[in-house]
C-alpha cells in the first residue's frame, strides 16, 4: 500500500485515500492535509478565512488495482491543492498541499510577514522558530535603510 512518501510513484497501487467510497468526497490533499493548514493559519493569525480562490488537481489519474491484477482504477480525489486566501481582518495568504510532491519529508511550513518583521516555522526543524525583525539602528522599521 502506498505511503505518503511514495504516492508520487505511478506504479504504486490504488489505496483508500484515492477513493471517495472509503476516504469520502473531498478527502484528497485538500481534505487530508489542507484542512490542518487552514486551521493553523486561522489559529496563528487570529483571523478567519473569508474568501478563497483555489484549484484542485489529480496528477496521477489512474493507479494499478491493489489486487495484483493488470487492471487500473480511477483516482477520484485530488493529489494537489493550491489556494489564495483572504482573511476577515484584511490579511492575505496562500497555501498549497500535495500528496505526490517529492523532495521533502514533511514540507509543512508557515511564514507570517508583517511591517515589523516575519516569523517562520518549518515542521522539518520543529525545535526552531526563525524570527526576522525589520528595524534600523533606533530599533524601529521607520529608521531602517531603504
């Protein structure tokens, strides 16, 4: 059965994540992982998502059946999701999630950027929080060089 790490391999058989009957409609990348990303974004900002412009994509539309036959089954849920977000307090953001992307074990990261700096969290380095303070010699952004 495919794991999250090898769903990008087309020869891996169809599993329960790909079928609406077992995973539910909308339980692809957006429902499986994207829901947690949105929940955390609302928690970190203290604002609710009020508008969304997004797209879903099924990158691997057919997979071998898990019974070992030569048959192929349709993938019914999305492999990837991207969205532009607007929050009720005026913030804007973007998110993407994929069950077929390669290159990272758990590429779950948040960057919050403001006029006085930014803060970054990356789940692959869970014990670190990156902080950037945009301040000039007097300690405020207004005195920072252009």
